[in-house]
C-alpha cells in the first residue's frame, strides 16, 4: 500500500468527534515516489466494515502530495459510541 492515513484530528479532539464536526484527515506517502502520480479520489466513512457515507469526492481530486484534507462529518445518522473508520481511495493519474 503506497499511501496510509496517519491521523484524524479536529479542533476539539483527536479521538472523539461530534456529528457535523470538521475533521482533518492526514496521510503519508511512505517514502514511495510513485505516490507523486496519485490523486486522492474519495474519503469515505465506514461503520463495522460497511460503507456509511462519502466525506469527500474529489472534483478535482486532491493530489496525494497535499497530505491532508479537511472534511465534514455527517450531521445525522451517526450512533454515539459506535466506532467508525475512514478510508482514502486514490488512483494513478497519467
């Protein structure tokens, strides 16, 4: 895997987030030069391995070298105490 999320932070916390809150997703290239040719296409939220919502759908895409993107969590349909995962999807840009 070429690019990996390293942190998810918000102005108030780095472990507990509220619905509708803005968070910053930060990733690293893992010193792999091929990441220079990749764009982050989407940032998605998952609950128990099941897709929940799209937090970012790039148009234009976010170049992977920007290394972070601020997104907004959904303001509803989040269950207090549940664990959610965020995934970035990226693709080669010729």
